[in-house]
């Protein structure tokens, strides 16, 4: 890795086998065993391979998340134990590789009291830089009133919040299980970000840095539509949808689609984009291409440097 390649990947997964086994025994959904054997664990060979991909692509630092395998067990005690397990494992890994990794902590939702306790505990761990949540939890949207104490705490902490699809097809019977990630994932991204906008959360909690996955799903295609139609559908919007969009950030995971990148730059603004790779779902040459297509984007070099790492370093206080 050359000295001028110090990119920051804000969308990278970590699924240690010990954590997967714990979730499987707790009967947490979606099935955590789907994440086993992907190369995103803690084994020596897995870590060596991950680091080799990072070096080849010029990624200095990954911000690790266990999403979508978040600790959302039905039993509050089990969920809290799962959150503590994965957050401690994330912190331990970053201590062993302090120059290569930071992490966002998982929360044992929908259990608000336990989640608040884990927020306080995990924020004290080494190399913690924010929190991870999925676009819904146990069928509840991010803006469910029950979660208001979480948002208030995030705002009080001026925290970074990294969002990821839950892998539940937006609870829609119209989407078969085979479509969870090809189609369900961007739909979940889209529903979540529009829920946030419709409920005024970006302005209501202005100190929370919200990072949406996958360009916010279809968001780049519907910003103008939201500007025209959401004020008629939702009373008392605190600001225009485009103003709310401009308060949030979006990672660049788009399977190398130049068309998606161009739409995101136009609709969201390149200054709101952060490099993401979706490792281990994009690996080998595909991992490198996840960075290359950002480097090929038609934006000024100074803005491109922001997308590739400088903006993330500022937001996450790296």
C-alpha cells in the first residue's frame, strides 16, 4: 500500500464464529449461520486475507460492524449478553490491529433500557467510534416512539450512527426469501431513510451523524419526488426532504455501478458520500473494484479525497 493510499472503508462486516454460534443458540433472526464461512471472522487466515485485500485496494482503515447480525434476541438478558460479547470482541480486534480497524457498537434492541446501558458501556471501549443499528428491529421502524430515548442519547453524545438493512425484506410478503439481499436490502434502506425524513429526525436530532448504507437505497432516484409529494402526505414537515437529505451521509456500496454513483453525486451531493465496500460480500477483485469505481467518479480531486477517507476521518474523529 502506497503512502498516499489511506482510504477509510465505513461499511465492512465482522462475524466471529463465537458470536454467530451464540446468536444461533438464542434463535435470533435472520439466521446468523448465513454469515458463517464468509471470511469475515476472527481466525488468523481470515484476518490475513482481509488485510491483504485492504492493502491491495489502498484501504488503511475499516470501520467494523456486526450488522445485520445485531443482538436483537427476544429475551432482554440474552440480547444484552450478545451485545456485550460482540462489542468486546470488536474492541479486542481493534486493540490487536490499532492501525487498521475501528468499530461501531451493536445495541440489544428492542430492549431500550438494556440498549442505553450498553451505549454507556461500549462507548468506553478502545477504538469505539459510533453505534450500529439496523433499518428496523423486531418489526419496529427506527422512528418508533419506543426508541426515542435511544435517539435522545445519541444526540446527547453527538454520536455517529451507522445504519444497515435488517435482512427482513422490509417485512413485506411480496418479497420472497431469495430476494432478501438483491431487492429487499435497498428497499429497507429506502424505507428507513424516508421514515427518518418524514418524522423530521435529521433536524430533530441534529447532533447525530447518520450514515445510510447503499446510497440510501433508491433515495437518489426519488429526492425530487419526495420534495413534491411528501409535504402533501405528511403534515408539518420541519424542512424540505432535500434539506433533510443534506443532513445525512451515505456509503458508496453500489456493486460498482457508475450509474448509481452518478445519480448519488447529483441527488445527494458528493460531499455526503463515504467509501464503503461491504466486505466480505465484495472481496477479491470485486473489493478492489469497490474502491476503483469511486476513484473513477467524475468529481473534483479534493471532493474525491473526502469520499475516500477525509470525510470519514472527520466524522468519526479518527
